[in-house]
């Protein structure tokens, strides 16, 4: 599996493209902005995009979705339904969660195939109600749940401290080693976060 990382938008959100090069297909994770850069990076991989994964619904992770769906018609964009909000939501929620073209709901226990790669979906609320973590091979696309040495904010609409701690505990108790690919800042290893991340240590009761 080949993984391309780029920072997009004003707050440098990590957008990932991961490829099954043998099958010639790829998926996009959290295309928050800069649609031309994302499209160029896709072209550089030599692979055809087959889907978009959204770890949650905040604008800095979803801003380029509509334009990408226009450029690559027919591919699904996956987003947990708990992060889909209508026009009746309050103003702050509407500012955080953009109105998107129709998305495909996914969540706990679901799997999605990207060529020969199997992507497993874990529900990890806390930063937002519909936050998910994607596991594929040895990669963990953690969105804004788990960062290197930190975790996502819980003070935004829909955030919840208890849910965040439960999600961090769940990730910390996974037996396998993963490269943590977060929504912001640099990557880490799950083993490192278990040992040094103060929020995960709190969640694990250590």
C-alpha cells in the first residue's frame, strides 16, 4: 500500500491518498481543501480513485468533497450519518459541518474494499458524534481523535469528553501495532501513544 500525505487548507489538515498499486486504484481520506492539488496528487499516483473516506464532518476535512465528486463522478463519499446536519441545525453547527452532496453512511463494524485492500471502520466519537477511525493494513487513519501526544478538541458542538476518553481507550487497547496518521500534525506509532500520550494514558487508567 502506497500512502501520499499532503496538508491542505488554512489550518493544514492532513489529506491522505492510499493506493493499491497492483489493482491501480486509490482512495482519498479527508480532502478538506485545495482540490487542484489533491487531483494532481491523485494523477501522480497513476491510480484511479474509487472512493472518498471522511473521518468526520468538519469543514476542514470535507471542503473539497463536492468538487472532487464532480471531477470523479460516480465514486461514493463515506461519512457517518451522525455528522450529517440539515438546515435546521444551529448556526455554529452549520459553520462546522458543511452541506455536502449525498454521502454513504458507514460506521462501526463496516468494511470497504479499495482494490485488494480492506478498510475496517471503528466508531470513535468524542471530537464529533460521527467520528470514525479507519484501519487498513498497518495504517490507522485517526482523523481528529488521536494525535501524536494529544487528541482532538471536545469543546466544539457535538464534542464529548467522556466519548473521547472511551475512544482513546479503545484505540489504545488494540493489540496490533499501527502507524497513526492523524488529521493534523505528524504521524506516530500506536505503541508510542500508549506509552507517552497523556490523554491516552488517562483513558487507559494509567
